[in-house]
C-alpha cells in the first residue's frame, strides 16, 4: 500500500503554516516568538482544513487576549499566565486560590519586576529574608517556595528558561520545636483521672508512646 505523501497546502491570507500529513490529517502552527535563539511554536491538528482553520483562529484570539507570551517576559507576566492558563485548568479551585494568594502577596511584589530568564537564587533568597523580617512563618515561606518552584518547572517545560533557580537552592528551613516532656508527676495526675473512662487504655498507650492528640484517633479527649 502506497502511503500518501505529506503535502503543503497553499496558504490563504493569515492562515500561517498549514499542511496535510501522510495520514490525511491537517496540521498548522503559530509562532509564539523565540527563546534562547529557538522558535517557540504552538501546533494544532484536525481532520479537515476548515476545522484546523477554526482551531488556529481560536488560538490566535487567546494569544491576542494575553494567552500567549513573547520571549522577553517578566516573572510577573509568567506567573499571571501560569495561574490563568495552566493552574486553573489542572487543579481544584482551592489549590488555585492558595497559589494565587502566595503569588500576589509575595512573588509578584518582590520578584515580578525581574525578567524570567534573569531570575536567580540571590533574588529568591532576598525575598525569603524579607518574609522572615516581616514575621512570616517557616511554613509560609516553604509553601511560597513550593509555588515558585512549580511555576518555574512549567516554564522550563515550555522552553522559556533553561534552569530553575528555585530547584538549585534549599527551601527555607523549618525550626525544630523542642517540647518539654511530661513529668512523671503530671503523668500520674492524668492517669488518676481515668477511672471509669472508656478511653483509659488509649490514654495510657499515648503516655507510654508519646503520641500526640491528633494521633489518638476520633473520640479522644483530654480527661476533665
């Protein structure tokens, strides 16, 4: 069986690069610009030329409305694009809200002015110092780092950057909280309150094993 050879269709005005492949599918692409000297293209395919033209037209509308980015984008432009067109399509609304909060509270105000390709570890460390000076918890700084790290991973996948500065540094550390262990005297006072308590065995086990309240399971309450 002789396979149909790929042919190029004569382009109409504004149609861009369109061709029909060996299997009869129509394919077209739009150039989004250049990253590190390499062209970045968005490709669409369809079973008919008319369907493909419709898809390309819709893609151009998205690009014209801000769905596409040029090569020289800022961190702010990339983060907004990432939230609107990528996070919103792949995650739950609660996840999008959490990401948006960290992006708008910390990442854009302190890193947004930098060019995406110029962002480095020193810029990111400076942000974490400011967060610490302003009283942000270790957990908040680590979550902010996680959001930035993920946004830059996607930027690499899209070919917009060649390295992820957030992946080349340690996440903000979490302080170890040292708790004072329960004294024998206090443990005895708790045990003395467990007479006829249906959860007595569970509390004895927790005292012996050092389990936290949340690890005891439903129904566990401090004896009164």
